C-alpha cells in the first residue's frame, strides 16, 4: 500500500478530483495549506501599499491506495494539476504500513 500526498494549486482541485474518480479512487482527504517552493512567494499591492506574501495558498490532497494503482494515480494527479506554470506543486509517494477501518476493524487492503 502507498500513501500519496499532492500539493497543488487550489483552482485545480476539481480537475484532480474528477481525474481520480475516473480511475476508480473512492476516497481522499483535502486540506487548505500554505507554503512555498521555487515560487518563493509573491509581491502584492493592497490599498496602495506593497507587501510580500511569503506563503502561498495551496491545496493538499491525501489518498491511500493499493500498490497496483500507484502509477495511474500519480499520472492522473500530474496531468490534471498541470498548468505549465511555476508553482504547480509536487506529489509525494510513501509506503503505508497499516490501515484500519474504524467502523469494522478491517485492516490493510480490505480497509481501503
């Protein structure tokens, strides 16, 4: 099993969700986060005053999947979140040791 975390631009969330649903992903977690990478923030003007925004709004998507669908999930996120501009985000894939469904007590693959 793998745990996939993707940091994307917020306006791409619906496209990513639709792409994941199209390949059969039934559940995911979404969080609003802030951060920066190579983008390093941006300068904005508010009421005539210029200020720097060091942390940009991003969306974090988390999904746990079986090993056999990892490549298709990563590709679905990558293609649907791609705008071709700096700050599109990153995808992280890690091993997932144990999953437990709280309601039934099912574990690992059957809990996904």
